[in-house]
C-alpha cells in the first residue's frame, strides 16, 4: 500500500509516520514539500506519488487565531480538502481526513453521534465543517474521522502547557465547564493504522462517511489538568493548587462548545476499533516523555 501523508510534522502527522510505516510505502510531506494553500501543489503531489491512500493530517489548527484569519483557515481546512478529494477520486484512492468536535455547538446533553446536526461556534469549526462537506460533495472514497482535544509529547498542546505551568506557577485556574475526551495523537494514529490494516482499501471505500474517534471516557479541562498533575507529582518540588473556573472567567477569541463528547459506537460497530481510556492514553504519553522518546528530530 502506498500512502501519501500530509502534515508529517504535526502532532498527529508525526505519530502517523510511525504507525503507518508497517503498512507500506509512505510519502510524507511537510508544508515545505506540499503547501495545502496552493491547490496546484496538491494536484502535482498526488499525481506524482500515485497513492492508494491519502491521509490528510495537515490543517489550520490555531483555533483562536482563525477568528482573525478566516481566509487562511478556509483555504487549508476547506478548499484544500475538496481538492484532495478530487485528486483522491481521480487516483482511485481512499482519503482519510480528520475533523473535529468543534463542528458542534455543545448544547446537546449527551455524546454527539455522527447524524447530529453540526452548528460550529467558531471560524475553525466552520472551516472544518466546510472541509467535511467539500469532501462529501466530491464523493470520493473517504473516511472523515472526527476527534477531540488532541495532544502529544511534542507540539503545542494542553498537556505540554500544563506540564510547563506546573513548574512555573504556584496555582492554576482551569476551565471546568467544557467536557470532552483528551485524545493522544499516538492512540489516534494507532487506531487509524488498525482501520487501514484490518480492512481492504476498496471495502473501506464502501464504508465512506463520518466517524467519531476519541479516547474513551470524558473529563473537563480541569480534570485533564488535575490528572496531568497527578502523573507529574513525583517530578515536582511542590504541586500547585488547580482551581476549577467557568469558561466565562477565561475568555478566548473563539467560543468553545461546552459538550465536546463524541460517541464512538459507529466506529466500533463498523471497524471493531476502540481507543483506550483517556487516562490510559495520557499515562502512556507521559511515560514516553519521561523516557525521552518523542523527539526523532528537534522540529
Ligand atoms: N489539536 C486538536 O486539539 C484537534 C482537535 C480535533 C481535531 N483535530 C484535527 O486533527 C488533525 C491533526 O491535528 P494536529 O493536532 O496534529 O495539528 P497540528 O499539530 O497543528 O499539525 C497540523 C500540521 O498541519 C500543517 N499545516 C498547516 N498549514 C499547512 C499548509 N498550508 N500546508 C501544509 N501543511 C500545513 C502544520 O505545519 P506547520 O508546522 O508548518 O504549521 C502542522 O504540521 C487536524 O485535522 C485537526 O483539525 C485536532
């Protein structure tokens, strides 16, 4: 199997480079090799690689900055997704694309299922939803995998930020009224590889659609931070107090949904794939960081 992977230096792209390697030949691109904002580059990359599967781990992910850069967010998250889908169809390939819990407004009282109506609260969510729709409109074989609260042992993410703040601050105030599933990029990449390994590419094409894919269970950002502190305790001189606060006390340019929980039942039923609990994923990521595994380079 030949895989074209975008966003190879992102949190997820980095883990996908590892997880997909045993499946075959990986042609992995960073922004320098394939800029999704330039449609011609997408066309020529796909036509020269001639992949069986395109895995799009690249995205405009700066949720707050997107509020003032909607054109960039749409070019990368929506327009580029449409071009990737067209090239996927032309190549007779399969497109694996990632989307987000932020397509929802968070007012539902239970985990969101794939059939729930999206209603994004911010520009990033709007651009990701437009990407989903662009892919579906082309009707190429595709899997759109919606995930949430992604973190890794490298990159810019809540896990690494809290880890740093635990060493710098004597107390922290963390939002406790947004609920979701922290999902490690490693678990997400492993699950993606499992799906591609267990199912023939053509069979996967017949299962085209949207799937929710997160770590098991849920918590708030406060719960996530508290669990990080628990794991870090032995390495800290003193553990800062972590106070729960409402979102209203931590205003951000982009609104976030209160309920980000995504039901993974369809994923399990269709592919037999289930991610570990968010606590287990966090412990594993933390352990790898302690052992100094993550950096294959300094980027
Ligand atoms: N992070 C989350 O909490 C979260 C939550 C839900 C869903 N998701 C989705 O999960 C997927 C993976 O996210 P992630 O957390 O791995 O994101 P990430 O760490 O921010 O990585 C995104 C990658 O995309 C690349 N990129 C940005 N603009 C590009 C362009 N114009 N052309 C080519 N590459 C470009 C970035 O390259 P540079 O380093 O050069 O900028 C970066 O390597 C995305 O689809 C995201 O929307 C993420």
